[in-house]
């Protein structure tokens, strides 16, 4: 893998202003068990049902510094739960440095059998928007004359920031990574709904929808790490490089694998080196 570090102009706010205390809760598993020494468990009270949060422990870094908080956006036909399962190795690699909080997209993807409701009804395959609205389907390679669903997804993310935040950064995979890029463009325009400082874009691509072209007209100055697989046949690496070219001074990490979230030792080092810039 190749890792090209760069320098950014974004600076972290004081830690005391970045991490307001939350109400303590019990971890998953034994409901009567107390948090282990050196660990803290948090939640946001009064969450709307459509927002999902994984309830795993948050371990403070040495010296008492809290980890960064990342809002995770899954790929097409995934959901919060499946993304949580697929990012297990990544979450383990980032333990003590970053907490990944994932949410589900608002739009169900039609299938032969509807998924049973769970976690507020956002089970089953989901989508952030559709490139073929009539069929309620999505194709990353399709030049879509019309699309549907993006505005609802942006409203959903704004709700996640308000109810589950604060967040230091975004982490998106595949269609979720494409959405991360759009949110970065909105942040650069001054959209107050999305206060974050950096993004990790895994298997990302530029939306082909005609309605989304305006998001790429100006270089996006949000610090980003773009992760792409040399053998990815779902999102060819050329599409991920094309998206990275719309960012100012992007960092690019390549890995020899395909369409998944990599978290082996070389990628772990790259993630931690990138995140370290925002832990200072």
C-alpha cells in the first residue's frame, strides 16, 4: 500500500469544548456489569427512533484524552447494523483513538421480502439516494438524469449531528463515501448543519447524477483520506481517484484488495497517522 501524508490548515478545538459529557449507560452484554476501569460509556438522551447508535465501550487514550468521534455512513444495500459488523476490524484498529458511530440511510431498498422491523424500523438494505427513482435502485456508474432521496438523507444526517454529536469527522464507504464528499462540499459552503473537521472516504466515487454536479464545481478544502482498492470491481479505483481530485491536497491510501473496508497493519498505520493530526 502507498500512503501519502499531507499537511492541513484545520486545527482541533480545545478538547474541553469538543466532548460534552453524556449520561452513563451499561455496556452490551451483562446489564448489571459496571464499566471497566479506564473505560466510559455514553449515550445521548431522547434520541429519535430513526437514529441508531452502536453501544460499544469508548476507551480513553492515555493521558485522559478522549478519542475522536466519527460518524459512519454505510454503502448501498447496507444498514447501520451490517456496517457495524463489517467494520469490526477497523473499530478494533482505532480503539482508543477514534469511536465510530454509524447510522442507517432513510430509504429502504425494495427486495423480495421486507426485513422485519428493528431499531426503529431501519433494518434491511438501505440507500442514501436512488439513481433510478422509479425502480428505487442505484448504480454508481450510471449517468442519472434524475435522482431521488438526497435531501432526505441530508436532513437525516443533520439530525444525527444534532442528536448524536459532536463529531470530529466523517467516515463513509462506497455510496456512503460519495455522500461524505457531498457533505464536505456543503460544509465548505458554510452549511451550519454539519460541524466536523475531516473525512475518511473509502471506495468513494463522484455522483453521476445531473442534480449533483454543482457539488464538484469548486475544489473542496476539507482534509480527507481517500482509501481505494486496486482490485475493487464494484467501484474501480479510477473512480475513487477522480473523486479525490476534487479535494485540495488529499491523502490517498491504496490497498491490494477489493470492495471492503481494509484494516490490516499497513492500513491501520495510515489511519492512525491521518487521525493523529486531529488529536493534537
